[in-house]
């Protein structure tokens, strides 16, 4: 098994062979999830706690479903009603959870690095479900699985990631993964939505949408994260859609068989034309949702195997 990680905190720490191992296992879970009986046994006897300090629909539901389908005891911790709201520190929360002896801890947090800090304080496996502007590793992995199934490979593709790059942990995780897989990445968007020094990461940066999409194999749109914006990053949503919203005319600059992706939730008519988002011949947005459950099943399965191996008593030869 080519997966050595104790936690899944980001793409940055994964080797290419670990990514391939996880995606290959996820393929088997795609098949399982399409059967009438969708239940496996990989997590039977284990406890999974989902702790989301930010609101989430897709990611939390996907992790919960993934755990239950593999037989875990799943608990969703209501952070809004928890001691965190009463002033408890993140470290105290970690110590409290650790005393309950969970096996898998799924965490989303608004601050970059918070999930890694938790991982240092607990004895279970920790999965990062998104931390601030840092990373969202399972989103990049499900995107990779979607691309691989549509294109037959991850290597040597041209991928245009478009929109709000500055506030997007999805963009960062995808960029890291695609680089590891030797694909070409273009970041497309206004200068106000590009993080400083982004060109130093070995990507092409384009302010012109049509130039950025030229001959792309994959067009990945990003949500405008208005909740993270504290200034005038765009003139108006109408102007943004005119220049950077994906429609059929702009997509015509990509390859004829280019696929369209979006991590959701979508702002139709702002980031993407609604008809294009629903076009079954180009859009793989619904497939991304399906792949999310399979990838999270695979991630928890692999981490659980490593956890069990670490807990197993050493064999003593007599």
C-alpha cells in the first residue's frame, strides 16, 4: 500500500504515489456507492467525529455519508452549541475530544493552520475539511478523480483555474496536486483576486479570460468568496460576470472536449452561466459531488489502516 500518512492535512505533504493509491481505492468505492447495498466494513468499530467551525453542506454531508457507509460510529459536533462558543480554546477542545478516544476527526476551521494544530494534540487520525485560505485536500482529490475519469489521466493536462484565487483554499490544493502530477496550471482572474507572489509558484497568470482558457483541457471555476472579502475586489457582480463569468463564448477558446468544473456552491450568473453548469456534455459538476463521497471513504479507509497498524502491538519472536 503506497499511503504512509498518519493525517490528511493537505496535498503538500503527499507524494504522487500516495495520491495515486488514494484515487485507485476511491475508484472501488465509486463502484460500491452505485450498488443497491452501499455498505462496507473498513471503519467498523471506529468512531468518527465531524467538527465544523464553518458552515458546510456538501463537505460535511459527504464525510458523514462516507463514514456511515464504511460502518463507523459518526458524531457531528455542533460547534455553535459547544464550549468553543463559551470561550474554550482550540487546545482545550482537542484535549477534551482526545479523552473520548475517537479514531477519526474531521475538522473545518476558518483559521489557516488550526487543523494542523489540533492534529498535534490528539492521538487519532485528523482530516482537514478546509482551514482558512490554506488547504482543502479532499476537494482537490475528488477533483483529481473526476478529471482522471473524464480524461483518462492526470499527467500533462492544461488546467485553467478561474476566479477568486486569493481567497480559495480549493485553488491552492488543486494547484499543488496538479503540479505533482506534472500538469500545466493557469490561474485566471482579475489582479485584485490574485494572491501576492502567485507567479513564483510556477503557474501562468492570466487576467484575460479568453487567453487563459485557450486550449485548456479542464476549466475549473471558483466561487466568489464574498464572506472573506473586506474591500472592493470587484466593481460589481454584473461586470465580473461580463469579464470572468464562464459562458459558451468564453468556453469556445478551450479545447472542444474540455470539461467544466465548480466546487460549489455556485453563484449562477456570476461565476458561470446556469445553462452551461447543467450541460451534461461539458459539465462534470454533479460527478464532482459523487466523487467526493468515494474519495472521503478512501481517505478514511487508508488513515484507519495506518492507525490500526500503529496501535497494533509489536510481534515478539520467541
